[in-house]
C-alpha cells in the first residue's frame, strides 16, 4: 500500500490515499512484535469527498503500560 511518511517530528506516521489503492493492509512497523517504549504511530486515511471507507481489524491488541 502506498504510504507517505508524515512530519519529521513523528517516529511513525503514515498518510494513505484512497485514490492510489482501494484495498490493502496496514501494519505497525514492528508487527507482530511489541512496540518499543514511547513509540507513537499515526495513520491518516484520505478519501474523495462523499467516499466511504471500511476498516476491518483482524488483529487488534491494546495494552496499558502505566506505572507498575
């Protein structure tokens, strides 16, 4: 899937345009491994006006890494 890296201040940022690809997979850089400490990723999906997008998650894990 064509991705365009985001701003320099973000470690892991992607912009995905629907005009470039109608279907595909989006994964974090370390998938299926764990995120390195303090890593933040963002994904921005840009479509055409009036276009609907469907996101299907096949593997989605949340982990709270607060103070222990």
